[in-house]
C-alpha cells in the first residue's frame, strides 16, 4: 500500500494547522480591494452604532452579519481563483460561477445595510 501524499494532523496539531490555514486565507483575502472596502464599512458601521447608542445585542448582530459578509467575500475570491486556474479562457460557465459569487456577496451587503438602516433609524428617529 502506498503512503498518502499528505498526512493529516490530529489533536492539537490539527487545531494549530487549521489556524495557520485560516490566517493564510485572511492574509490572501486582505489583498482584495473589495474586502478592504468591506472592512472599512464594518469599522464605520460599528462606530455609527456605538454613537447612536445601539445595544450590545444590536452590535453583536451587526458583527455576525459582517462575519457572514467576510466569509462570502472569501468564498467569492476562492471561486474566482479556481475558475481562473482551471479555465483561463473566458467561458460562460466560469462567468456564471463568478456572477453567482458576486451575487452572494451583494446579498450579504444588502443584509448588512438593511440591518444598519433599521437600527440607526430606530435610535435616531424613534429612540
């Protein structure tokens, strides 16, 4: 029987390996202009929520929504990289995959905006 090309870590080594892969993924997505813009949107949004006196619960929900946005952006970047690797020429399937990833990110941006609009409006006009 042949030895596997990659050995799987177990226990604490698995945890540290997974953490290093996650950090590498964060550093990779940080090179994306869209992700950096979304990080800026996050910082401004949390500051705005704090300024209007949003509750801790409202801020936690915003953080969770933004984590979803960051995850979606990372997945969109992954899809784009895979498509560019396996299909360097322009193809309709590749275009569809990239468009769907972009749509997923847009949905999360809309969710963040709707929630922020609701909470900010509640505190500014009805609070």
